[in-house]
């Protein structure tokens, strides 16, 4: 089994979302706060490592950039 690489900051995602969430989001092609907003909240919460605390941190990042979810 190959070692899991350490993940540093992913795009402009806040470091506070956590290493596991950042790794899983990047593997799903999500590399920026703006790309996160294109995903429904339910879909994000289904990603391993993206828990309610990570969502709170992302919400704060969205507010700082005047963004919001495209929930549909």
C-alpha cells in the first residue's frame, strides 16, 4: 500500500478545514473556495473529512469572499 502524501494548503481553501478534508476535496477536483460553492452542501458533507465543523469554516470563507452555496 502506498503512503498517503501529506497535503499542504489546497488552493485558497482555509487550512482550518483539516488535512483529510483538503485531501478529499482536492481528489474530487475541488481546489478553491469558489469551486466548493458549486457543490450542494449534502454532496460536500458526504465527502470523508468534510464534517459540520469544516462546513462552518467554509461558510466563514464564503462570507469573506461574498460567496454562497449553489444549493439545488
